[in-house]
C-alpha cells in the first residue's frame, strides 16, 4: 500500500514523540534531596546526580542502596564513605548517609505531578492585600528562591487565579511534607538584629552580603546538653558578612553605648537581639572591642531542643538552616495565608499510577470491542486502535517536550481526548460507508465539517478550566486541548486516508 503524505506525517510524529519521551537505559538511583549541612553535600554531592557505587558496591536499585546504607548503620569501624556518581566520585568521613533521599531513575522524560509521584501542594494568598499580576509574579519568584535555597527539589511555584478574579500562589514540591511547606511559607521571615530599640541590620542581600553555611570553621552545631526537665538543647552558630553600610550602622549604634561594669567592662550594656517574625531568637552579648568599630563579620547564634540529644541536634540543624535561608533571601514582601495544603504519599501515587494504566488499557479494549461489533471488520478495528494509540502517544511526547508535570487531571484529559477521537473516527467511518457508492470525497468533507465544529466546542469548553479551582484543573484542560488538536491536525487526516485505502481494496 502506497503511503500518502498524511500517513507519513503521522509516522514521523510518532518517531519524534518516541525520541521526546526517550526511555532511559541508565543504571543507578537518583539523588532527590540531601541535607545541605551534611558531609556529602560539603564534598560536592548534589540533587540530580545518579549514584552508581557506594563503597565499591554496585547500586542499580533502591534495594541495593538500602543494603549499602544498612552496612554503614551497622557500625563499620571505617567511617570512610566513597560514592561514585555519573558526574564524579566523592569521598568523605561520616557515620551514615541517612540524610540522603533517593529514588529510582525515571524511566522516561515524562514528568509526573504530585498525584503520581507524591509530595505536598499548597494554595496560598497574600494576607489582607490584593496583588496585581506583576506583584504576584514577584512573590512567586521570591518564594521559589527561598524553597530552592532551603534545598528542596522538583519545585513548581506559579501564580493562579479563579473565575472570580482572586489571585493565588500554587506551590508543589515533590517528596516534601506539609510541615516542610508550612514552616517555609506560613511565616513572612522578617529578620531584624536590634541593639536596644535600634535596628542594626535586616535579612536579605541589602545588609547581608554572605552567609557561611558549609564552612566548618564558620558554621557549627554543638553537642546537646540536658536542660534538667527531661529535654535537651543544642546550640548552633554561623558567621555572616555585613555590607559596608550595615557595618557602619552597627558601629554608629554601639559608639554611644556604655560598657557594662558588672562584666568588668568586657561587654556593652545592650545586647544584639535577633528577632524573627516578631519573636526573639537569641540575645548576644556585644564585646567591648566592637564598641564603635566597623566590623563586617558577625556571629549569629541560636538553639534547638528535643526529648533526646539526637533530636535536639537535629532540631538545631533545622533551625539554623531556616535562619540561614531567611538571611540569604530576606523577608517575604507580604504575610502569607495558607488557603489549602495537602499531601500525597509516593506509595499512594504508585498505586494511583497503576490504576490509571489499567483504566487506559480497559478503555482501549472496550472501545476496540465496540468498534469490531459495530463494523465486523478487523482492519477497521485495528485502524481505530492505531489512531487512539497515536493520539495518546503524541500527546505524551508533546508533554515531555514542554516539560509539564503530568498529573491525574492531565491523564484524565488524555483519556477524554481519546474518547473525542473515537467519536470523530466513527463519524468518518459512517461517512465513508454511506458514500461508498456515491462520492467518498464529499462524504469525508462533510464529516470533517462536523469534526471541526466538535473541536471548536471542546476547546471553548476547556478554556474556563484554566482558571476554575485556582488552576487545579489546568492539566485536564491542557491535555484535552492538545489531544484534540493532535487529532485534528495529524491523526484524523491520516485515519481518513487509511480507511480510503482499505475501501479501495
């Protein structure tokens, strides 16, 4: 059978879609997240790298990684850890690697949303303030920066709105928990360092030029000590570098503060008070040697608590990391209000994915049976199945090319597009059957007129869903529009040529 131009276009698009989806053949596991205060991070390991060996043991799956981790936890005398990745090899001394979060390598370039991969999602708005589109985009950029600095990976932060015109910020973080998001976005993060009632410097790059995070000589968490009430406290400290203006301001304020006689003149009478979101984080004594002196380096201190010494140290790391993040990014321009926050576990996402795959297979089989019963021709049934598969596959290829996250509404949109496509194919089949003895071409033209009207109706009905529910149905609308567009431009014309060739035989 000689292939027509339209059929060649379909074949080429299927090949391009395969290249865009590009199944991976790499071995290893991917680093999703890791503690930025860890020895592994200090040595250069980063999220996105593929681990292939740990201490000479090949890592091809999560099971291999779990075995290697258990060997380290079992108290090996040799604390030397060697990790080989696709980028480089890293050697460091540590007790274990429990702070590294890993996952299997993605089997393709198709990105999945939280419904399928697990994570946390939040819809937030500025409290008591109506933002225009530009202000909302600025808020999205600042929020994204804060989440990236905090070490979270696979982040989506985008402005959304509903049909009533209300504007929100949608935040999705794969692998995170609601507690992670709530602690980072529910607080404005307004940091002030005051001497008496005068502000010496604030968070953000206007006053703070550098925050030491991974330098062990300038950043540390100390061993926990019992408090006497069954709990423990662990202190942390790190150094920041002030701008010339902030350093001069600090000198001007301290110049007029007298020395504290009760300390033997070693300190000033006023403390450096660290305030975060209106709450005092710590109060630091100011050495007499800093009185009226322009100093660009200041030591920031704080503490964490817990019911055990390990929990106290872990809390101190979290509190230090949070404070460092706010000092780097500065405060959010608005106090944020959480409208909705939810989470989906990775296990539930995997089960949901299996259910969607089974649903897709069931749809293919059911439609195939109905088409065969109606027309009693195997070649026509196979043509419909091929067209259904082509539309879904090309839509997935476009999703991979654009890099959008395919969530449950998006999968539903693909299935809806398949349903629309089958309806259009039945119209074409009926038109060709009725006009076998008259004019095949005129029948197909009439069928395409009906199909174009259906296409316009589908697109028009999908557009409002981009804003309904603060954009939560955007994936459904987008994949449906892409699916029916692929049908109109590629698969329907090719299908018409295929049934014409079948009719000629």
